């Protein structure tokens, strides 16, 4: 008799779960061990880290940024205890940072390589130089014997020549080993997205993000080709790397890591600081800052900390105004009172320099779903129109009036006047152009809208295009449902229909956050467009009402005049036919009333759509279409 399979399957399932849990725990322990080693190494070199710990962890304090709409790629740095505003949160010696300056210390071969790249190839890509430095240190354990540059360092340190230069001495560990061990195994960001991930971004062909991605990939590949060619021509320099380790895969990791995690550090005061730096004496270096590189990003208004470099000593040579002292330290300063459990957030760009999601995705591989500084680039789309006589007139009007064929629209939804006027020019008819010809085709923004029909065509075309972008292939509601946990039953059902809520540290989350932020801008443009049309109709309605009243007055006067013998006689003497006038006025009045009924009906439809968009879009959980949002957009 065969044994039942169910107990065996149950036992197998238990084993699988236990193994999976063990592996996950091992991965967690490995990360903890690496982080502990990093903290120990930094502390040994003078870092002060008592107030913080490396994440990941749950935020336990109220902050300005909603947890539900925050993304991150780094573990995060969290507070252990209170720190008051303007006090240092942590201090890291600058000597522990990997900088372009440190890559040349006691390494003549590397100096020769970089000098060649600058002098002969005119390559000044600082990201490439720091990536070369990082990869060199990463590959040290793979050398079979102590590399030449480490032997040169031994000689420099001891003042004596190596007694056995050919001896198979093992390579020394990198000075930055504890830091390198905490770096991610794979570079992240849009430059390393698969075709499927790029498609999920739902970008238009002319998207600025795609352009940024192409430029950065070209820079990365160009630097690799230049260095590889140099190694082929100078085999003695190729010994910097173990055989076969300088390849495009490893180079992509190093370049991507620098691109994602390196920060530009000033020797006076750095980004996010409330202090003002002396512009003439500011020195800037690109650096990988151990532990600080784990701090996640927030736009300036939401950052709770900033960086400074102290002391900012200049080089001893008075002719050199910039430089960093070996005793310099990088401090993270509290921008407000911080409490235990709160996550540190800094701006990578500056206290007055917020970043759009295009900039964040291209550089750091992150996006903020609630980014009030987000913008979208709109193109006039003239290339999609047929080339005919109208197109020649249109081109002339746009060029002669210096109108804008593309525009950046921010979170306030305001369409630049030059671009709005170009949209109007795009919708002009042959009759409109003939009318403009009488005025030498003057059609500047200050001239305002051309006609009611033209204005309606402009906004209908704009709204149709934007609505397509908003709903294909996913709607904003579907994207938000994946980002934000939704508590009530109806929302839970919506969430099930949109599959799952994604991990905030994943590329999928960054993609969704990027889409949500762009669609927020598109929604605000729609709201603004509806508002413009609504204001236009209100203005026209007032004028129409006034015209109708005038017609009714004339009609009444004409009717009274037709029944008065004296008035009729006076009218006959003036060759004025009252009957015909009354009939014409009645006809005009009927036409006006019909027009008003038609416009009122259409206005009702517009108003209904407007209210629907407002109810759908102005929802506190993910869109704040209010004065604060408008002010945030105006700052840019």
C-alpha cells in the first residue's frame, strides 16, 4: 500500500520555508555585518556616529514627507537619539572618502593613464575618473601578487626599496574595503533598465529622460573605450587590473555606482546649508562618502539635514585658492530638531536647487511621487501636420512673432504665453490667416486669444492629447494604487485589480513614482485648461447677455414705433422700414437665444467634466492642487 503524498508534500513545504527563511536571515546578517564593519572602520578613523544607525527601518516620527509616496534606493540612516537644530548629527573624516584626489596617491601608473586621457583624448569626465578609482580598489583582492602600485606605496611609506621585487607577495586589502563591501552588487537607475522597464516608464520618444539616459550611456561607453584602447597600447599600465577584470560589466558597475552615489562636496559649505559660501574660494570635489552615501534624498523644503565640510583649509600654496585639508571632516547638520527613529533626509543638489524626477532618475535612479518641482516638456507637434499652404503661413506666424514651439510646464500647470500663442497659431484656419495678413501677421502673446472657435479648438486638442497620455496604458489611479496601501474595502478591491503594492526600494517603485509625478502635472494642466475655458465662457456670457438686452430694447422701441402714427410718419420720412427692422431684430434675438441655449448646454458639459476632473484629481492622498502647490511650481 502506497503512503499518502500529503504528509510528504507538507514536510517538503516546511523544509522549503525554513530554508528560505534561513537564506533571508543570512542575507540580513551579512548586510548587518558589513554595516557594522563600516561603522567600526569609520570610528577607528575618527568618525562620530553615536547618534545614528544604518537602516533599513521604519520611521517612527512625523515628518513632512508622506511614507506612502516616498521612494528610496539606499538603506537609509536613522536617528538613535535626539539632536537639536544646527547641531551635528554625524561626522565623517574626509580622508575616508574616495575622491579624484585620492586616486593619485602613490600611484604613478594611474597618474599616467589619467594624464593621457586628459591631454591626448581631452576626456574630462570626473565620473569616469572616480569610477576608475573605485574599480581599481574593488579589484585588489583578485590580484595574484601585490600590484605594482601597492609596491610603490610600500617604498614611499618605508623609504626603502623592496628587497625582493619579484616575490609573490599577496595584495594588501584596499583602504576602503569596509566601505566597498557595503556597496550594492548592481548599479541601478534608468541607464541600466531593461527594454521592458523602459517601456513601463511610458515615455514619449522625445522625452528629456531618454535624452539624458542616452547622453550618460554614451559617456560611460566612450570612457571605457578610451581606457581599454590605452591599455592595449600600453600593456604595462594594464597590469593595474587583474587579467580579464577590466571589462564592460565591471566598468558599468563602477560607473553606475559613482553616478548613483557620489556627491559634489564643497570645501566651504555644501548643499543644503543655510550659510552662504564665498563664491571666489569654493572648491568642489566629487566624492563617495562612506555612510553618508546611505542617506536618502528629499527636495530642499523637506530635507531635515544638510552637509558642511570643516575646517575648509586652503592649500599652503597661496596661489591655489581651493583645496581640502587632510584634517577636514564632513558633517551632517540638523536643519531642525530630530528625534529617535526619524530618518535623515538631505538634498543632493542644494538648499535652493530642487530636482525634477528626470534629474533624479538620470543621476540617482530614484523618483518622488510627490515631487512638487516636477515638470513636463510639451512639444507643439508641428512635424505631425501635413506640409501645405497653411503650414507655410503657420511657420511664418510662429517665426515672425518669436513664439515657442516647446515648453516646460511645472506643477502649477501654467502654460507659458509664448507656447499658448503658438498652440493658437497651430489651430488657425485659412480664413484666420487672411484676416491676420491685414495686420502683417502680428500674433504676439499680448494680443490674446484670436477667436472663440480658435480657443476651443486649442483646448480641445490639448485636452485630448493629455487625456491620452493620462490613460494609456495605465491610469493615474492604477499607478497610485500600487504605490500606496489602501485601507478600506473598496480600495482593497481596487488594489487587487492592480495586482500588488511594490517594494519602495525596487526599480518598479521608481518607475511608478516617475509616472505618478508626471501624471500629476498633466492633471494640473487639464485643470488649468478647463479654468481658462470656463473663464472665457463666463466673459462671453456677460457680453451676450448685454447684447440680448440691447436687442430687446431695440425691438421694443421698434415695436412701439410701428404702432405710433407720428413715429411711423417720421420713420417713413427717414426711409426707415419699421416692419423689416422688427422682423430682422426678432430674427437676431431668436438667433442669440438659440446660441445662448447651445453655449449653455456646452458650458454645462464642460462644467460637468471640470467637476469630474476636480473630484478625481484633487484628492488629498496624492494631489494637492492648492495655493501651496502653485507656489512650489512658481519657485522654478
